[in-house]
């Protein structure tokens, strides 16, 4: 099916919409690759600063985005196969960015292998897989570079609102992520009290914003939660020493950080078999135990579908607890909140492909009821432009199955 601009999108069937979306994605990749090639040639002739300024002027990009796109285009000059795959619509700009970053390291400059991996996985999973092969021996220098480039920005918009953004090195970023998601989890599962009582119906984004304010200022309905930074190491029984120290997402711990972290660490042994599968750790109750959560974090390393960090997710029963599924390790998988809602609210299902769990959409989308004309007006809102808007399902504030 073609993707010409005169197609009546509303008249297409769901399968046709899916195919159209896929083809448009390939077309976007081709256009972005051509733009990158153009920027790379301009960079060769005029230099990066001039090209970034021209992209900002002509394409109306932010200065930061224009600089990032220019740097990506210039770095890909050394990886023609990646540019060719991008131009063919086989990979996206995100894949190209990861390849340029990873392959710049001489120890990992295997462009064909990276491309083969990139073609088969979404960008987040691909990035996670490349992190797992980075060598701890070269991580200290990289962490120092990241730490030197750290920044934070708090900017006020013309209407008085504020925008916060920041860049951290891997170690500080992990600590911030753990603390932030612990506070978010408190807002999600605890009683969020504002003055007279709890506010229900908060969106995920609103909870995260409230949690961040509470965490930074120390003022709010909750105290800062205690946090645990999970570090995983393999014990060599022959040499009697710990090796391959890493975070739960597989990212190696820098050598110069090991002593500091080890001095504060609480050792929690978890036993795995020879192929890395956790031994059975059963539980009859609905909620996973602390020990099970640690084993899941070590095994899954994040959301099994999108690789979101462990600290932002929850254990999920593959066979739902409400349908008789046990709270056993082999029936649990780690999912972030977004992917968890895809299962419980939108009918997606977990599938295993050679032991790799991924989410697959339903054959047909769940049909949402259309809002009734005038319903919003009766509640004090003007619904003239919203009568045909699909109503989003009410989401469970806490998912526990």
C-alpha cells in the first residue's frame, strides 16, 4: 500500500493503518539518512559549527538538536554500511546513533555485527545489548569523560512555567534514577495526600512531576524513601574472587568506583545454574518477595520488553495470579509501568522467542467507546471538538498481576 498524502486515513482498516505506519517509518528513515549525508558533506566543507547554525536556521531545530545531528552525521562518515542500511530504511536514526557511539571504541568496532543486531531489535533493546558487551577495563576513562561533561539546566518559559533537564555520568545517573523511581513508586502505591485528602486519577506524568518536586525540595506528602543500589558480581569458585561487577542493567561498574561501593555494600547471594537461569524461588503470596525482586532484577536487567531501568518497574505474573499463576521466578517477568499497562489495559501479550520475552499486540485493538455528544458540556466542559475522541481506559493505579 502506498503512502501518498491524499490517502483518506480515517477510511483505512486497522491492518492497513499498521502497514501504512511501517512504510512511513521506513520513508522517514530514508529522509533522515539523506539529511545526515547532506550534513556530513557540509561539515566536510564548512565545519560543524557552521552546519549546526545552518540547520537551526533552515530547519528550525533547537541549537542542541542541531549540534547533535551534525555530530552524528560527521561521525557516520567512518561507517558507510550503517549509512546504507539507514538509507534503505532498515534501521533508524536511533540505531545509527548507538552504532556511531559504540563502534567508535576500537574494541567494539565491529560494524557488520552491530548492524545485524540493530536490524532485529528496537533502539532501546539494541542499546541495552551493546552495553552488555562493553568491557569493564575501559569503563573508568569513559565514566570520567561523562562526569566532566555533566550539566543541568532549569529554564523558565515566558508563561512562568519551568523546564528541567540534565546530563549525568553513568554512576550518578543510576543513583538519581533509583532515588527518583523510588519516590515515584511511593506516589503510585502510597496515599498521596494534599491538604484535605488524596487526589485520585493522577496521570503517570503528573505523579512523576510531583515526585520530583518532593524529592528535590524535601517538601511534600512523603519523606525521601530509602533506596538500594543493586550491584551484581560473579563469584569464581576456583579463583575465589568476584568478577564482572555490574549494575542490574548490565552496565559495568568503573574500576575506581568498586572500592567506594563495596565499602557500603550489603552482600546478598543469589544462586544461578550453569546457563545463568535463577534456581526456583517459590512464593505462595501475590506480591514478589524482596529476594525474588533481586533475582528478577539480576536476571532480566530491566523491563523485558523495552529495557527500561529496573527501578521504574514491577514484577508481572506471566500467567496472571488472578488466573491461578504462581508467584514463582519462572512465572515472573520485570515490566515497566508503560508495558505493564499494555498488557492489562490494551490486550498485549508476552511471548517467548528462544527465552527472550517480548510484548506482541493483539490481533485487533481493544475498541474504546466514543464519548457522548454533550457529555462534557453537562460536566461544565465544552465538547464541541471532542465528540469523536476515543476515551482512554481508566488505568489501575497499581498493577499487581
